[in-house]
C-alpha cells in the first residue's frame, strides 16, 4: 500500500498544506509542499528500514525539512523528524500507541521552547 498524493497536512495555523509525491523507491517516498519553491523547498519524507534479523527492530521515519531564505539571502533548513523503532517481538501496537500519545503530550509550546533553549 502506498500513501496518497497529495498528502494534506495542517500547519500551525490549521491551514491545509498539500504535499505532492515526487518519487519513491523500495524504502522511502519523497513529497514536496506544492506551494514551496525550489529556492525554499519544504519536503516530507516517509521511510522504512526493515530488519533482516528475526529478533531485530524495524525502523520507520517521518521527516519534514523546511528551508527558508534569510535576509542575508542564505538558505537555512529546519528538520523535524520522528523515528519509530519497533522490535519484531514482545512490543505490541498498544505500546506503540502509548509512546505516540505520550510524545504528542510532551510536545507542548512550553516544552518545545525549553528544548530550543537546550534545557534538560
């Protein structure tokens, strides 16, 4: 099964943003925000690294890379990513769902501000 194109995601202002599929291979798919430019692209990547070991962990990645051109005309990129590493044994979907819910709860404005300040 593959993801839709476009993928519609809400931004911080709750406005819909359309990410169109650029390309895919056996392990990942690349999207670009339809309203972004080549000078300031916004990419969405969904990827998988499946284990070959019977008792190994599969890794799944979702990444958004947003490039902004500064007043000095230099492009700078902010990358936000989430990796889910799940052992093939013992861990249940409920365990994954709990981790996702807890991470979403952690990512409040105050906690993200603390992260960006380098607090531990």
